[in-house]
């Protein structure tokens, strides 16, 4: 994290096993602190999300741009049938 960047304290809920592993990394000096580890993980996740967004934008540009209203309705119709069909068979959607 850059020096001087404002931080805000928040409460997050973590899986107990994940927290044990993070604390183990801190004890082994492979992470500075639990907060530092989480800050790094959030930064990586945000960069990953931005990368996927850029890849999607590029793919859409190469294939004719964003979906039209008609294309979106067609996809929504297919996805809603798939979800309904999965629920009838007792599967999680």
C-alpha cells in the first residue's frame, strides 16, 4: 500500500480455516499482519476484476460491441429456462 494512503477500519468475516492459515503466514513472517494480508488480497482481486473487465470490453469490441436489447432478451430467456429446469430437478441454481 502506498505511504500516506488513507485507510478505514472495517469488520469482515473470514472462514475460520482461512484465518488460521493467514495467521500461520504471519507467524512464519511470510505476511506482515492479518490486515496486511487482507489488504494485499483485496488489491489483487481488484486488479483481477479490472483485468477481466478490460478483456471483456476488448472481446465485445472485436465481436461487434455490447449486446443489443434483443440479444440480451434472448440470453435472459435461455438462462431463465436453465435456472428453472435446474430447480425442478432439485439442483441449486
